C-alpha cells in the first residue's frame, strides 16, 4: 500500500473555494474527465448538504502493463461529499468502482475555513493493488506518481474556476446580469473543444448552498 498526504492554503474565502471545487468540471486541466453526473443531493437534519456524483475518467496504461490488464483504460469514480456551512467545511471522498483488484484508490479531501478567512485544503489518498504476479508494488508506485501529477493539475483547475468566479462577480457588479451565465459561457467553450460532456449546469441556487 502507498500513501499520499498534502496540504494547500488558498487566499480566497471558504465559500468561494468550495464553490469552485464543485464547479471544477469541465476545465482544460481535466481533459481526462469524460462525464460527471449528480446521483443524489439532499440536506441532512443538521443542515449539511450531502451530494453523490458519478464521474467517468479516462487514462492510459503504462507500456510495461501486461496485455489484458484492463479491458478499457477508463474507470467509474464515486464521489461522496458533505458541505457544512455552519462550520465552514467540505468533506469529500472518492473511490474507483471498477478495476479494484488491479488498483483501488481512495481519496479524502477537506476544505476548511481558517480564522483569517482563507481556505485550507487537505488531501489524503491510499493506493492498494491485489494484482500479484510480482507487479503489485510497481502498480502502486505508478498510481502514486500519476496521482501526484493529477493533484497539481486539479489545483490548477480549481484556481482557474476561482478566477472565473471573481471575473463573473465583478462583471455582475459593474454591468449587471447573471454571474452563472458568465461561467457557463466558458464551460460550454471547454466542452466544445474537448471530449468532456454531460456536466450538470451551474445555477445561482447551487452557489447559495455552498
């Protein structure tokens, strides 16, 4: 088993960073994400918002991978999150639903509001392969290194969305109109220039929940 842990501090408020996190697909840094669909979303009795999403990610196998290791270089990912607006936190867990014998990846991400109105992101992940045939450690190491690169790209994607949210809010203040339409215009342009599809549209109501 391989482990990964990393922290990152955003200068933006928690409410904006958490919104950008949920709106991060599509973006140019996530071309490997083919689709993202909301399966369920509901409020709990304590006032938190619980969401389950199903994400399809595509990739490529390393050259040393045995033929037939995976029938397709893609995987369905289950994302379960809980937003706590009172305590200013987001807890999110993702795990792959297929190819679990070859590699099981479980990621835990939290976004926490800090005392100085910034946002601290913590990311932890576990990588475990049961493939055997002398390839277990090699598969786990390869998955860890790929994950490290993807974490950097994921943060760049969130930062891009953060910048668009700032621009949208500024435009709404100076010119009027809906900030969500500004975001959607960029999201549609990314969709048309990539294979990303089936993403739920952002709405002002959804932004208020974050």
